[in-house]
C-alpha cells in the first residue's frame, strides 16, 4: 500500500466517525423533544380533563352570538290588467331584549322604558312586569305589526345616544293585504303567516307565492372582532290571473243589488272567454272580507252569533268560504238541453228542421213525464228542433235520448266532461255525479235529457257550453294567466289548453242559431237587449228532497250570438219566494240582462241592429222541474246519484 492510499483510508475513517457522532446527537435531540412533547400533551390533557369546562365557559363568556331571520315577501296576486288584488305590506314587531336593557347596572332601564311609554302608549307597569318576569330573556315581543310611521319617533330617539335607549329592536315581518276587501274573494282566497294560503289562488299557488326566509348571523369573537354573515331572503313569485277587474266588478255589483231585493241561499256567476278557457269573472254571494275572513258580523245578527257554539261558527265559515262556482254540485235543469240536442245532431238521430209533436207528455216505460206546457197550454204541438229548445220542450229531449240509447247518451255526457273534474287551477273542485254506459237506464237518460238526476258544477257546465258555441273546441278552464318573478320576469305562461273536440263546427253553428232564437223568440226572451244578438238558455231544477220544494234557477248564454266574445252562467240557488211555478226563471234572466247591458259596451261588442225588439209575449216560461209540477214529474226521488253536495275533492 503506498502513501496516498494510507491517507485516503484515514480520511474515510474520520468521516465515518463524524457521521456516527452526528447521528447520536440527532437521536438524542429527538428523544428529548419527544419527551417534552409527551409531557406537554399529558399536561394539556390533564388540564382539559379537570378544568376544560371552566376554560371553555370563560371563552364563551367573551363572545356574543345572534341570529336574525329576514322574512321573505309573499308574491302579489293581480288581475289581468295589473290591478293588485293581494299584496304583502312590511310591518314591524317591537322586540325587547331584557338582558341588554338591564345591563351595566340598569344604566339604560328608565330611559328606555320612558321612550316606550311615550312612543307606543304602553303602560309602564306592564313593561316592568315583563322585565321582572324574564330577567335573562333576549326576545320579548311587545307589539306586533307596527307600520314604519308608528316606529319612526322611537327610532329617532334611539339614534341619539345621549338618550340611553338600548335593548329594543324591530323585527321585520309582512302582513297580507287585500285592497278591495270582498272583491273576487272566492277566487283569491286568503293566507296567514302561520298556515300560508288557505283558499283560492292563495292556496292553489302557495308554493309559487311563498319565498324563502333569509338570515343574518352575527357574533363577537374572543378577540372582540364583530363578525356578520347575511343570507338574503328570496321573495315569492307574483301571480297574474285571468280575472278582468271590470268584469269582476260588474258582476259583483249586480249580485249585491239583486240580493238586496231578493236574497238567495247562493247567487253565483261565472264569465268565461269561450275561445281560451280563461275565467274573466267569478263570484258568489254571500261574500266575505278577505282582510277579516273569520268575521261573520255582516251575515248574522249579534243575537244569532251569541247563540252559536264554536262548532256552529266553524261550520258557517266553511259554508261561507266554499266557492259555489267550483265546489258545489246541483241538478242543472233545462240549461242541459243544448247538450242533448248536440248529441242527437252529432249521432244523426235528429236533424235540423226535423219535427216532433209534443202532446204535453212522454211515456218512458210505464212512467208519464209531463211537459211544462201541460198545465198551461196543454202541449206545444208540432215543433222543429230549434223550437223545441226555444220552448224548452221536455218530451222532444226525451225522444232524442231514447233514439240515442242509454250507452251513447252516457258516452256523450262523459265526452262533454260531466262527472269528471275540469282541472281548473282552483282548490276544491267537485267532480259531480253522472252515469256511465254500464249503469244508465232508460228513465235515467230521459231525466238527464232535460237536466235532472245528473249533478254538475258551474265550471263543468260553462266549459262544455263554450265548446258548443265555438265550433266544438273544449278548452281547459283556468284562472291564472302567468307566473312572474318578484322582478317581473315571466317564469311560466299558462297558454290555452285545447282538451278535445266535442262537436263538429256544423253542429256548433246550429246550436248558436237555436240559442239565439231562444232569447229572441223563446223562454229566455227577457234577457234580450235591444240591438244585440244574445243567445242562451234558461233552467229550473227542483232539488232533492223533492218535497221540500226548493229550486235552482239559472241562465247560460253568450254574446254575440254567432261570434261569441264571452259566455256567462248565472245560478240562483233557492232564491227567496221561488215556488217553481211559471215565471221562476225571470230572476235569472233579469240579472243576466242587467249584467250584459254593462258587459257588452265594456268588451267593445257593438250592436247588430237598430231595429226595436218586439217581445214575443206568448211564449210560456218555465216553471216547476223545468215547468213540471213536482207531483206530476216522474223523477226518481233518490237514485243514489244526485245528492247535492259541496264535495271538495
């Protein structure tokens, strides 16, 4: 081994020795650090185990945490022209933070109570009792639903710090307002902060009208830094209805005027656009105040109210809140006859111009059903199809039903939508009661042909009637035109929904002519308005039980006769003084004429002629069960299919 190799070996040995010493030092330092950390960890664990709760409480005592709800604003409900029918108004609840107002040795107590007494006319002793009974409370609601004007003076005093007012704040809220009180009460319905929408559009579209509450989180951390986080409220959507404010106002004004003269158990009216299914007006009487929906003062006397139990009041409220136009079913009477004629024309069992001899009665098996003419003129004699409708001849309708047969007649009832819900966007629609092709008998078909022993609701009738007069197009009725966001953006447009074709255009044209003749020359002549082509049909139906002699009087019609711009249906349920004798339909016709006299010019419908109207004068009016005295009518008392109800299903 030479000298250079020796030197290299020595350097390598020294390097290895140095690395060993370094490793020993590192290991020693690691062991020392680990031991120290272990000791500290054990110490921290012992401190936390024995005194952790005390230390945690000490930290929390230096922090203040609050959470304030930011309420959403419920959406507006408007008429089709933008007239606001329902809106939400911001109000304020006065909240007393007892813990804060009594802090700092009562520094703020007297001055704050003085300000509350001064600005809100509160009793000092009442405030002091709240404070003494709730010393640790930070939320005591003292007053509710204050306006911005009512809290302005207090806020001004509070803003001056020298007044030492502390521990009082105002919680924002909203209260529902209905600017027209009773207008369209059945349609709009009402809502509350507790239950949301409870009737009408308020209930049907509750999810759309409702928004989402926001919240503000604020706290002071252990370093006394204020930290605040806000999640904004999302306001509800607005609902634009199909209701025409002026149409609604006209029909409600006339309903009130009528009931002042001749009250009824219920007076109901619907006006519809037959070419879209849009409801232009819907109302029934008695009405209720949407701002005070549980108030019965205007309907019952103080003496009557004092005798009512809580259950009595509840039952009366439910009756008052029932939308007759949607939820009540009844036997329609002769307003059903246009559907019988339409079915006969469609199936070819009868044709325009066909004649039939009315003898004043018609036998259905062993049963004789008399015509309303029987007690006055004996019989109508030979009638054309149009004249049968003009004179409201029951035997002709029975003859058509018999020719159609039970199965086809039942199928046509179903096709016109009877016995099924229309799908109108309002809660509580009744489906009505009718027969089907498997259970309809000949006597059933005969009675149905003139509107007895079949139960319908007003929306079913007017929707089906609209299809008769608009070339057979059946549109789903609807009450909402569109849904808009809070900032006016259109979210959903409710376009007309064409459900089906009920009759051919040629049948529809015949019906328009027959219905016009019924007003100009027939039983509905009292609805005629000089210069205008009005079309329609009257109805008188005796309610079950028959021996109580209670009646439903009605008129269904449209204008202009050959180019309908609106269809109208009026129902008088148990009008005062109605006996079912001749002239029963006059009330419905007079009311119809009064309403249409204002509707026609408003809807820009012009006169067809300037020739003066000549009253036919000799046309007998309907009475009884469409003219039939109860004792003479071969109508089953109870078939299990015609019990009047207010079903909300």
